[in-house]
């Protein structure tokens, strides 16, 4: 089950965070997302140590915690997508598909002429589209 999705700007400023659990978990999830930024920076700045290629946008499993697994994705504009899940067995192909669809929704949201680049994403249609993507994630089908 996906617990949280987040978009973080190229200057590590939070642009969007949506939690899919109770309200009291929001702060904890915000902390988990913030901690994952260090792992992303380490992987991007030291690509030879992790074995990833420079053209790879999917960063894979960033780190597991006791309750969560955190996955990352980096766009060409250095915007980071972070996903927190409670699932133990998640295939990389499913994660890549999720991030591809999430990236498409993000591009549509920031392409809005009324969106100010670098500011928080407040679009209701983006939030609804993200919710749809998250709900369909466990089903294995594309929407």
C-alpha cells in the first residue's frame, strides 16, 4: 500500500506531499521524505558507487525503514519524486510504471499557465489524478 507521495523541487523545497493514511502520520511521513533527500543526493553525486547510469531517472529503493520502504525518481530538471510504501514485495517494473504515470501527471500540472514554477502544487485535478494513480497501483493495471 502506498502511504505517501511527494514532489521535491531542485532546491530541495517541498512542492507537494500527499499522505494516504491518518492525519497523525503526516509529520512522520514528511520526516521520512526529508531524510530520503540525502540518499538521493548521494546517489546522484556518486553514481559509480551505486552502479546507476547517468541517464537513469528511476533511483529504485532509497532505503527501507522498520515500517516503510522509500523509492525515488529524479526528473531531468532535478525535481525529485518520492514514494513511501508499506509493501514488502514490490517489483521494480511496477515502481517504474508508477513513477512514469506520476511524472506525466506532474508535467500536466506544471504546464498549467497559472502555475508559478518553483511554488507548491495546489491543483485539485493533480491531487485527484495522483489519488487515481495510487489507487490503481496495487491492481497492476494502467488507467
